[in-house]
C-alpha cells in the first residue's frame, strides 16, 4: 500500500494532464493538502520533486500534453515552495527546484514554435525566486549555467572568459551530470535575455527596502556586465553568433543600461565600470571592424545599428541619449558614422541599402529630438517636401505627367510649396533627400520623373542661397545638411543610386539632371564634389549605353551626354594646380584598366580625360597647399603621379581603342590621348622603351606623312626643354642602335629562340618608326650609319656563330630597311608616280636618305657575306639522332615539343636571318 505522500503525488500527476491552464494548479494543490492530514507541504514538495523525472529532457517532451503536464508539475512545486516556513529549508528547496525542475524544463521547452511555454517557465521561475528573495542563488545556478553554456559554445579562451563575472561564480555542488548537457548558444542566450528583462521589470516595482532588493540590483548589474561582454565577443565571431547577439541579447542589454546608467563589477580587488555611452562606443567599434569585411558583415553591422536605434525609439530615447548631461561618446558627432551610412545607401545589396536607409531615418528622428528642437517633426520620406511653384499648373503636361504629379502630391510632395517655404534649414533638406531616395528605392518610374528634377534643383540651389552653409564649425550631425561639402556628399548618394537604378529611364533622367546643371555658375560647389564620386559612379554611369542613343549617327562619334560631360570636367578642373590635374587625369584614365568600356563609354572616358587638360592657364598654387584642399573636401591625400605612370594609363586607353575597328573612331580616341600627353608630359622625361611602346599603340597611318596626328606628335617630340645634350629624345634614339646590339642577356646564356627574335624585331620596328618621326637633319642619321659600318667590319671577328649579337645587328638593319621601304611606298601611293618626295616637317629628302644608307651597307657587304656563309653552314649539318618524338610524328593531344635543341635553334635562326638580310638588301638596292 502506498504511503500518503505517494498517493497525493499520484493524484496530482493525474490532474496535471487534465488541467487546462497552469493557473489552476495552486487550487488543486491546496485541495490535496486540505484532504490529507498526514502530508505536510514540505513532504509533498520533496515527493513531487523526486517524481519529476530527469529523463524527460532526454525523451524530449515532444507531446503537447507532456509539456503541459511538466509545466503544471513545476507550478505545483513553486506553490508548495511558498508555503515552507524555515528560511534555510526554503533556500535549499529553491536550489533543488532550480536545478532539477526549471533547468530541465528550459532545456526541453525552448523552441521557436512554443514561445508561450518558454515565457511561462521564465515567469514562474522568477516568481519563485522573488518570493524567497534569493536572487543570488539564481545567479549561482541558472545564470551561471547559461553563461557557461555560452562560453563553451563560442569557444572563448581562458583570457576572454575571465572577463565574464558569472563564468567564475558557480555553486559549489554544481551537478556534474548537467555539465555534459550544456545549452546551445541560441537557447542559453534566450534564457539570459528573458531573465534580464523580467528582473528589470521587477526592479522597477520592488521597493529598495524590501528583502532581496539589493541582491536583485546586484544580479541585474552583474548580468548586464556579462551579457554586454558576451555581445561584444559575439560580434567578433561568425555570422550565426552575431545574429544571435543582435536578435536576442543586444536589446535587453541596452534597456538595462538605460535603467542602471552604469554598471560596476569587481574582480577581486579591481573594480570595472561600464557606462551606456562606453557600451555604445564598443558597439560602434565592432561595426567599424565589420564594415570592410564583406557584404554579409556589412549587413550585420547595419542590423546592429538598427537594433540600437530601435531600442532608443521605443521609449528609451531620453535616458540613453542623456539629454542635459555631458556625454562620453556621441554617435551623431562621429563623422565615420555618416560616411558609413552613405556607403550603405549605395551598396549593391538591396538588403544593405534598406537597412542603411532605416538606420538613417530613425537616427535622424532621434538625433533631432535630442538636440532640443521641439519644432522638428518626425523624419520620414513621406514628410512634406517642396515642388517648384511653376509646375503647379503646367499646360504643357502630358496625361502621364499629370497623373504622376497627382500621385506624387498624395505622398506629400507638394505641401511645402503651397506654404511658400524653401529648403532653408537642415530639416527641409533632409525631407527632400529622404523623399527622393525612397522614390528611387521603392516607387515607380513615373513618380521619380515627377519629383526628381525639381527637388534636386531645390536641394542644390539652397547651397548658394544660404550664407551660413559655408560654416562647418558645428558638430558632424548638424554639418550634414548645413554645409556645402556635406550637402553635396548626400546629393552624390542620390546621383550614384540613380546612375545604377534598375530602370534605364530613371538612369537617363538622373544623369541628364546632373549634366544639365549649369556647373559654370556653381564653381565653388563643383570643386567640393567628392572626388570618389567623380572617379567612380559618374564614370561608370557615363559608360552606360542608354545615355548615348545618338552616338555614331551620321559618322559623328559623339553624343549630347559626351559634350555635357566634357563641359562638367572642364569646370571641375578649372582651378586645379598642375599636380592635382595630373593626379585626376591619371585616376580617370586608370578606369580603362579597371572596368570594361563599350564604344561610347571609351569615347566618353577619353573625352573627359582630355577635357581636364583644356585650360588656357594652369593654377600655380603649390602642390602641397592644393593637396590639403583636396584632402579637406574628399578625405584622401592624392599621391604623386610620375610622368611614367601617367603615360602608362594613357597607353592602356589607346590600346583599348584597338578593340573597335572603325578607323575614324580610333582616330578620335587617339586624338584625345595625344592631347593629354602633349599637355601634361615632357617626352624627354620618359624612358625611351616606354615612349616607343606608347607611340606603337597609335596606328601608324595617323602619324605617317599626311597623317592627322603627325604634326601634333612631332611638336611633342620637339619640345625645347632645358636638358643636357645626351638626355634629349633624339640622342636617346641615336644611341639606341648601339645599346640594342650590345645589351647583355643573362650570364652564360647566349641561346635564343623564335620568341626572342619576335620581341627584338618588334622593339627595332618601334625604334625605326619613332626615329624617322624625330630626326630633323641628315647629320643625325649619319651617326647611326657610322655605327653600322664600324660594327659590320668586325662582325665575323667578334661574334661566333649562334651568338645573339649578330642576329640583333641583322634585325636593326632590317627594321630600318623596312621603315624606309614603307615610307617610299606611301609616297608612291600619295603621288601616283615615283617622284622625289620629302618630309616637309622634318626637312629630310627620302631619296638622299636611301642613297646614304645604301652606301653604308655596301661598305660592309663583303664582311656580311663572309659571316652569312658561316651562319648558313648549319643548314648542312648532319645530325646523328634523327628520330623525332611522337608529338611531332602526329600524336594528337599533349603539349608540343621543340623539333630542335635550343642551341641548334639559335644557329638556325641566325642563318635564316642572314639570308633574309641579303634578300631585303637586294630588293632595297
């Protein structure tokens, strides 16, 4: 026969499944106690405690009835706990209740699909602790267990874990079996967050004189400290940890710091303090470290800021912002905060853009209220904004425009205009900005068209109508829409977002509105437009084919957009010093290396680059002073650009034009490139090899005889600069032949192959072409002829067969012969008869030049013949091993193999080149 407590327990357990709500449990328990004279509350408590099966956690409590029964079981124990009269017994009973009942319940019941069960268990547990006043016991049991679970789940090191208070505060008889079943991070975080929220509510209502109030306050402070440390450490971990901290822990910690203002904890004899502003600074530093890592991390950073500002907005604004007190850290006056918001608003990821926009709108509302401006309304993109009066009744409107304007007014677009107000303060300008941005982000094309142009003009013109806008001594928040620089920074956000809009009609509208601004009138504003915007979004936007529908019509490789862009860049660079102008041109031209440009885009880029050099006078402001000015308005220090660097990017720009086969198109691009080179680069400062490569990218039909670029290129080469005679371009070209022939290869390596020969031939052809562009007198060429004669006399004596020096000698002579023959053929084509032709600019007579060269070759002909016979003996060389590898005999697949050894290859190539030399010589003479 069962003992009395066992009978009561069995009766209660049968009732737990039948009860519809846990609120009915206390009445049932009281009835059982009243009907049993042999069972005390203490006996029934311990009997129910023993009957709560620890195996329920392993079984999972999957059935709804099992969950309900377990919650009712815990409710019965909590009710019996309140009836115990001995304080030591109460404390011990609470300890057992926390370990054996509430912790297993939390382990089993925490599921996203049953939040009500979880909240009920948390409330029941806190009620049990509150009734006894043993808040320190809650910290030493459930709180410590959840903190330990979080630390283990995150894999924190011992050094990091030592800064967490409840990691070291642990009850002495911590159940060993529980250590092997720690909670997952999401579950432990949910328990800790719910406990903190519940304790904060109780702390507000419990009088300070009540028993346990001091312990509750201490537990709130200690738990706030630990959760703040956990949150900051989660921000440095992977995405799932950051998400857990943002969704679950961050808001309760912020609310707690709102209530307690600052937290002080002790680790031994050392005290540590955490204020709400200090925690905000730590959050911001975490966001700063996340922004540059990638799109996922940027999105997490904006979500963190969203939770922060949402918490402020939901009734905790005044306390956290600290109105009327000196703040340790004020986010609204941190310039990087506004910079990151601008970057987020133009991010490629739409989720990042939406989060950044939300942070901007809610932060504007909060910051404006905290500034003490009672007249400021809530910032919203749907707040009234301005439409110019002249468009209210426009008889020329189309039906589509009338409907668009009507719908736009329904969003509050025209209300400010009706009141006669203008964008005279920062609030009005923010309203216009938010309205335009949200229209770009959310609404249809017709609404953008209805509001865009007029609002942008209103926002832009306010920068000149208000004198105080030029004063930037105010804080970063007030400066955002109270200074020219910052207003243009935010306008650049609108322009950039419009340039990359999904709808081509919107892209056209935004680009045209930007280019239609009379920039000549606003030169002060033009100079402080962010350099990053000009070099990035604007250039990429101009590469969009939708802006160049009239490009190429009638053979005109231009468009209205190109002409407007040229006008903007001329104004943009009007007062730039030479060094800043060179840096801007280099940065613009570098875009051809980084991005892929279409026909119209490449022409636009070349035209804009050339426009930066079309100034009658160059500002002589020292580069150091000018660089400081650029840094002030753009936040970056322009690096010094060497002439060689500038020519490199111009070479790329000219090389890109080869992708388009129309000669008229290529001519126009090359005209722009040569114009930049002649304006900003001294040809004598460029290494000869680099200069030859650059000229080679210009099609030779543009620089030969009556070529359209010949005169321009020659004037560039003939620039009179103060330099020693040996440093002139002509001197370098004359000395090239000797340097080219005698240039040493790697030590001990005299062998070469067909790739080496091709490279030498290309280099020699570039030299010959440039030489005849630069040479003004026959005397200059005589120096080269004398070198060829002297070298040819000793060729067979100095160089053995197979050496690379003789073949380079042949190559340079052949390249000169080819250049002379090519020029002679062009003269014949131009005159239709073989006449005595001359280069009118250089003053060289081609026939006389051919005669001089022929005479020099005839002087060394005998030595050349002797050397060629020696070189050609390789053709009759008998090779012992005549077996060819399978890859040559016809085996398909696999890498091909050379048919001759490398040393034999060099000898054969030298023999071939000598035969080619005599063939060309016979044809030339």
